[in-house]
C-alpha cells in the first residue's frame, strides 16, 4: 500500500508505520493519532507553513496539459 507523504519527515515516519503489510506491526489508529498530535505540537509554528500541493501545480510547465 502506498504511504501518504507530507513535507514533514517526522509526520512521514508516523504515516509509514500505519501502512505496514503485517497487521501485527502496523500502528493502530489511536496510537498514530497520539503520535501525530505529539509531532505537530513539537514542531515550530513556522515549519507548518508549507506550500499546498495541487494537481494544477503539478501539471504546470508540462506542454499540452489542459486543466
């Protein structure tokens, strides 16, 4: 299963643990939420100001793309 990605490595590590193929090793929802909460609260506010990713942005500069 593909892992969702953010632009924040600490959050990416937590998300990766929720997609493990082995259910015994996969992080449960409540544990993941607790870890995400702790990770977000420990980040400096400025690090949360990230550029949003949209499909339109990803297609800019690609000739022949009409969105």
